[in-house]
């Protein structure tokens, strides 16, 4: 608009009489229309360069229709989200849930956090989509269409917990750079697809295979087509697990665009960044994959513990693998006021990366005493587990209910922040809610 | 003489009628053209303003400041604001700036990281202005090892 006003400034040099004013309006409107069309055309042109492909029938796009990238960016409409979801960043999109929104046993799309590193790809055609397996340690380069994947390999469905490595970052002191996730960057949805190991077996992998790295269709923020916004991966041992999927369905339907339509690598229990969205390639590497956000400090923590704020050299940072034990109280929502003498039912989920949660406790006295509460077995490996309890409060007043999970190896969630790290990963401190008894 | 006066008056009448016609048709044509170009009359939906300034709100719209906040980006109004808007909100959202709190060293490190990996150009003389703006307006906040629960919205839970 500013540019336009500059263009139109010459309209305002005369005396402001009524007729001149009307001419101004005409001049303004014509310029405005020209500019609007120009912007639309320019945006379409830049989208073509941005997507790297021509928009088929671009000229016959209906008058009222604007491609996704140009649409009014209301993420709640765009991604079909619950109004309670919290937008941390709109370029790229980073959106988290709140604890009480995660109450469902299986997280529905509307409550699933979105963590994007780049821009969502446009004009995806699942019919022409292909997944290419290559890399130094692949026997051959082989591509599969989605229908080939579906027809050639057995289909599996699992409930898989995906948590962003930076979930809880906002609590670190000194603060860590990046999206300031609180507690809502976690989900456990139903994922359906084929096993990565079956596909890798079909391609054939060499004995020197160390790691797989994914490649995807998302677009770098700088719009540089040579840059990948993110290209992470997992060691072969994780790649070959039964639950590591090349998924084409989430919660029984096509994967929503924001979650990686039409293909996503899903490796539950590890930082969700290894579950690459818009998957179009997997490289079988003879080294630790060195794609974007595998190196430097990204998704790494100090190999040896450091003090808060300490400088850590890149070579002393180690890649995060399994996520730590953690839990969330998803009911009730924090801030509940109850009558004295009534019991408070709580419930939530607990998960422990590669491991199972073996014990679940809660405290209403800031950790002076802990009570065991029931924890269900996971529906499958790497699914979060559900807990519930009915709590009695001894007298009126302000309480906090703290939840603490313990994993199969006996490690529990800390009540305070765990070890500081430069990028603010792996905060698995106990979740708590405020309760008043009146 | 009377004839001449009458003629003059007639000429005057015709002149007036013509003038009125010209002005009216100009107004009508303008209105029609305007309505054609802007059928929603969006220009008039703004709060009415003195005609002298009728265009100015459009001009400041983009970089309007309300309560010390740059409305379009949500950034705090202070020295260096526009340098930050122009240099730091093209690739990523201003929300990424606002939610972060860093000291000078770390803001600098962030700029270097973006230059090394994200195609950020040399900021030249603007670098100091930008870093000063960020450090003064988005400095680290002490949180300790665990903060109190804050902004709790109390509600009655019926079981």
C-alpha cells in the first residue's frame, strides 16, 4: 500500500477541490486495481519459482481462488485447528497445543502441534508423487509411487508418540534460541503405512550402512531451491525397527497437509524432527547423515553436562536419540476450583521415548509425598500410556498437582529443570496444574 | 436594450444550466467509474475523516503504532524498529524475534548463524542498530530453575 501511495502522490499536488478529489479517487482506484492485479501476478510468478514447477492451468485459476500460499493466513481455518491451539510462529508455521487439549487417547488433527522448519510445499499430486531410495549404502537407486508402496508392501498401523525435541524450551534459563515451546509440542496419533525396513530390504542395503537421511519437498525460508529446510535421519538400528513407518495415513485418513501429506517418515519416541514430512527421498548413508539440522548444534545436547549458559563447541555436542520420560496431566485444565470433600479425578498420558513407562505418581504437596496412580500398558510399543487417579485434599486451600513418570530403567522426571543445554532441548520436568479447594 | 438584456439573461441561464449539467455529469460519471472500480465502496468504510486527510490513514496503515507496538509485526516501538522490520521479517515471522530473549552475544551469534546457513546478507551499519534494538527490547528474563504457575484462569469444576 505504501508503494502505491507513492505512485499516486502526483494526484495530490493540486488544490483539493471536490472535483479534483473525485478525480483523485478514480486515479486511486485505478492504480489500486492495477497494483492488486500486479501483486497477484507477481505472487503467482514467485510461487512458480518457489515451488520450482509451473502451476498447471495457472491462467485458468478461478477468479476468486487463491493458492494456499496466498490465502489469508488464518491457521485455524487453514489447518482445521482447535481455537485453543497456540501459534508461536507463522513463518514458518509453529503451533502447539495446551495440556487440556491433549486429553484424547489418540490425538486428533485439530489438537496436533505443527512444527515446520520451512514453507509447506504447494500443489502436491499424490498420484505422481515418488519416493526415491538412494545413498552410498543403497544397492541401487529405486523409486516408488505411493500406489506401488501400498501394493508391494504389507500395511501396518501404530499409535506413535511424536514430541518435538524443543518441547519445554521456554523454561530454560538462560533462555535458548528458537520457538519457545511450553508443553504442547507432543502428540500420539494413529499412523498407517509400510515399514521402512521392508522398503530398504527391497532396495537392498550394503553392509556399511550407518544411517538413513530423509529428503522432503518443503521449501527453505530463503526460497533458495538448493537448500533443504531440514533433512534429518536415524541410525540403521532405528530405521529397521518394526514401528518405523513410511506413513500415508494419519488417524485413518490421508495425512493432513501440515503433517506431511502425502508421505511422512514416522519414527516414534525420537525427536519429532526425524519424522520427516512431505517425504520424497531416503538416502542410505555410510556415514552419520550430514543433512540440514543434523550437524552443528541442531537437535544436539552437550555430550558431557555443562553449567547454565556455558559455551559448548560443536564437536562436543551429541545427537539426541530417544526422548526422555515425561508425562502430562490433560484433565482437568489447570485452574479448577472444587468443593471441599469432593474427590478430584485426574488423567493424562506418559511416555518414555524408546522405553515404556513403568510407574506413575502424583503429589499434592510439592513432592513431599508421592502417591502411585494407575498407568495402562501402551497399545503398542512407542505409544503413550494413560494414567488416572482420584485425589482427596486434606483441607481447603491452594494446591498444585504434580505428575511424575518413571521409565523402565528407573529414571524419573525431575521436578526442576533438567540439565541446561544451549539449544533448550529435552525439558522433561514434571507437569503441574493449579487447584483450589473451597 | 431590453432585447440585449434578455439575451444576456438567457445566455446566463443557459450558461448556468450547462455548468450545472457539466458538474453533475462529472459527478455522476466519477461516481459510476468509482463504483465500477470499487464495488464494495471500501474506501468509504473507514471511519470518516476530514477530506484533507482522507488518504493519510491508508498511508500509515502499514506501519501503524498503537500503545508502543508496531501493529503489523507486534514489535516494540523503539530506536531501530524499522531496521528490524526490514531486515528481520522477510524470511521468518516477527513472532520468532518476539518470543526470544537473548543478550548481545547471543543475538549476534544468531545473526551469524543466519548469515552462514540461512542466506542472510551482510547487514552493514544496520547490524549495530538491530542488535542494540534487540538487546534493549528483548533482553533475557531471569526464570531460575522453575517458575511459579502464572496467569491461571480459575473456574468451577463440576464433577
